[in-house]
């Protein structure tokens, strides 16, 4: 049995009943989130907000790792403890977003390719020195008229392969995130088709770039109908189609699968994850967990509203959502637990 450090880390990231908190919003993205609760996006407000998330007592019971942004990995808690140290002390692995965002793809109107390969090896080396244990790179695939193009799928798969290889060479476990966006009118059948195509392309690219799959984690989107599609699928259909695509495309050697929420509401993202684990308990080669951003943080942000007096309430909201998703990883979640928590 291998005890390679990256395999140990990858397994810890998807330990039973634990998932990943994505707190890697870019400055532009968090500005929009803060605006929704009328909080100014200053560096100090961003630091204070991340501080309340990371210092929530007991978070490590349900959260195995946190994805940080470049600004955040350099920041400290109110008592002067570096965030990386604070997380490690709570049994949580620090990770880092290393892509520089999705940019317009030449000759492919409406499509994006993720950039950030320039100097990536150098940046990874710095993050390792700072204590990061894993990294994340997000590619976005849009479904629309004549989209995605073969160019878009191939270019994003290639970038994910290069990124993953560079990370492993530097000593980081790569989270490979190909997101098929929910935006649009497409049916769940079309989403399934595009997701299968995308994941096949990604795993071919990982193979060509000599990535060791046991030292990697996949962060896919669920197979779901477009937001504007009049025909929305049942929870069971989303779970069934999502798992079917994974079984067709994801090699058994991959350490684990951590879903992104992709615009689903807090509870819906939990319900879908729970259904997959309840229907397929013990039958899959990899654990199915979560790597949620908004679906974990939104209740906390609403409770906090930038006020120090609201920190305890915001932390309680985060811990509740983390616990609900932890139960979903084990197929033990039920909507009744949400109501009980509200009544408590």
C-alpha cells in the first residue's frame, strides 16, 4: 500500500463524512457577495469574514480542507495566527486556487478557456512553502447553440492536464474542476451528454500529462437541467444520471469526487449529494463528497452582515450547513433535520 504524501493528502481530503469549503472567491466575486448583504469589500472586511469561517469551533469535524485565494493564504486571524496555521491546528488542510480565471476563447464566441499556466510551477513552489497541501483549477464549459465546441472542450482539458501535472511535480494534490454550467435552457439529457464528453476529454489529458490519478481529486458539476429549462428533473434523476456519467468516465484510481454546487440552493445541493450516496452506498470505487462555496457560506454571510456582534450566529449557520452536507456524504441527511435545526 502506497504511503506517498500526496496520496495520504488526497485520501484525507475525501475522508468519510468530510468535505471541502471553497473560500477561494476572487476579489471581484466576493465584492458581489458582500454587496448582497451591503458590506463594503475592503481587505479588512474580507479578512474578518474569512476569519469567522476558519475559526468556527468544530468545523474540522465536517470539513477536511479549505480552498484559499492568493490574498487569503497570506492573511492572519485577529490574534495574529496565519490562516494556514489556524486551519492546520483545527485538523483542516489548507488549499489554494491557482488559476487566473476564465478568459474569452479565440474564434469561439461565448466560450471561455481558463488561464494561469504561466509561472505556475514557481507559484506552486511558493504556496507549498506557505503550507498549502492541495490546489484547484476551474474550467468552465457552456451549453448553448453550437456550444460547447470541440475547441473549447479540448483546450480546457489540456489546461487541466498541464495544471495537474505541474501541481503534482511541486508537491500539491490537484483538484481537477471541469464545470458544465447550469446557465441556459438545455435539458438534463443534453447536460449528461456534454458532461460525459468533457470528463472523457479531461481524463485523456490527465493521462497524456502523466498525472497520477491516486494523487488527484475530481470536482465535477452534477448532471442537471439548465436553470431556464421548463422541464426540471427529480432529485432521483439527477442522482442517477450524475452517477452514471461518473461510472462511464472516471477511473477507479481517482482518490475521490467532490461536487461543486454550481448555483444550486443550499438545501438542494445537499439533497442531491445525499440521494447519490443513499442510492449507491458501498457500490462506487470513490467516495462522493462536496466542495461547496456559496452553498456552505450563504447562510453565514446573511447572518454576519459585516457586524462583529453577528459572528457567533454566522459561525452557527456555517456549522449547520457543514453538518448537513457531512450527513449527505454518508446518505444520512433528511429535510427534517433542517426543520429541527430551525426549531432549536
